[in-house]
């Protein structure tokens, strides 16, 4: 698809949608965001990279994984109406990268099939250079068809910027690492074991940085953890369901986001095709399921909040759309407000 778009007026906030080109997706789409309603209007796109399933934005540069067997990352200039590729993709020396994050001048990827985390330094133009480190996870879990080996599903820096955490579905654990910004090396600091068979997928931090919430894929639960940034220690406290009691499933949670004020947490659940609303207590140490609503499509793979915290977006992979919701300020319940077509949608970011 060529990068097209004629409307040169730009909203203060833009949205970018990643998708699976191997399933009919259009690559990376760019959209204007209506600041009042949250509505998305697609302005252009690029299918220059295969399966850009997860995205991260830094200023005028959008980074994307290429979730393929060989695995790569790509960069796009997003100053125009359509994303423009910045050079060729860079290999990550890992298979099927599913997530990426920015930390200390580096791009990090979680490589699902190879069960590893890759570090790539960023050049001045925002493109990724050759990998400086690949940290390979080890271990397995009790779910034979999903946990025969490690499957790194997410990597992200903690709020302090001192640590990098990687969430591994295959080993039922979260690893805490230290990134050396000078050499681009990643050193394992510790590993937190979660309940066997839960299959942790993604985590999100409380705004005050003292708690983290691990969303589990193989069981529809959320693990609330205490996070000690001074020591780099993640401590599980409790689990809470993200589907109502009596739900028969199958239920496969995918993404978790936390309100900027720390009052609510939302989780996407595939199979049930719902968005779960959880209320957090004042210090973030406890979470309670208060409501679930339809996700507006099928197979919600990703969630994101707009910068104001007033709108929530769900990327629905199998129905091929991104749905936006207005959030009730008192209850946190999402109210569907609209949708835009996005075949094989897998990720949406705003900035």
C-alpha cells in the first residue's frame, strides 16, 4: 500500500496501528485522533515491513517489530500523513519478536519463539544498529503445548529507568535485568517465579512505581506484585480474576493498562472478547474485578489509553478493527464510541 493522505492539518495526538500482513493486514496505519471524541481517521499507511505486530513511538520515529521467523525491527518517519520507512529492517538475532520498548538510547525486543531479549543501540536518525546483546531465557512450564521452553512475550523498563523487566509465558516468570547504556549489555539481576501454568504475558506499572500488575494468558488472572526499584525486586502479592465467576472460556488475556491516576486497571480478554475493569485500592496493592464489557470486535490483542486517560482503544485482531471507548470517570467502565477498519490489527499506540 502506498503512503497517501492529503489532509495536512494534524491533530495534537496521532495514532498508529500495527497489523499482521500475513493475515491480510495493511502493515502500519497512521490516523488522526479527535481530541474530544477519541475518533480515529486513517490518513495513510505502509506495508513495507512484514507483520509489524507491535509498535513503540519516540518523537518523530515509530519503531516496529517484524514478527517473523527470522525476526527484525524497523523504523518509520511519522512526520507526514503516512509512515515512511527509514532504511531496511535490522535483524534481532531472535525468532518472532512480539514486543519492543525503548530504554537508555536502545531498542529492546522480546522474542517469543526463541525465548530471548535483544538489545539494539539506536543511531542518531532513530534507526536500530546491529544487536549488542541477546539474553536467552531458560526453563519451561507445566502446560505441554505452550510451555515446552521459554517464550519471552514482553520487555520494558521500570518507571525508575534503572531496570529492564522481561515477561516469559513459557517459564511462568518475570526476569529483572540491568542494561548498561554504554556497552549495550544486559545482565540478569533476578527472576521472580509466578504460579506454574499461569503463562504471564504482559505487565503494567502503577503510576507511583511501587506495584506492577502481571496479566496471565494461560489462566484469566492478574497477579498483583510489589515492585522495589531500589533493590530491583518483584514480589507477587495476590491473584485476581479478570473474568466473572462461572465463565467457562476459553479466555486468553492479552494486554493490561493502568489509569494515569491509579484508580483503575483494564485488561483485554480474547475468546470472551471482553474488556475487564478492575478497581485498584489507594496504594495499588489490591485489585478487584468490577465490570466487563464487550470489546467491540473479536480477539482484542492490544489496549492503549489516550494521553488524557479519557479514551481507551482496543485492537481487535480477528474482526479487523480498532474500537474506541469513552471511560466513565466515576466507575472506569468503557462506553463504546466508534470503530475504524484495520484488518488483522494487533497493536495501537498514541502519541
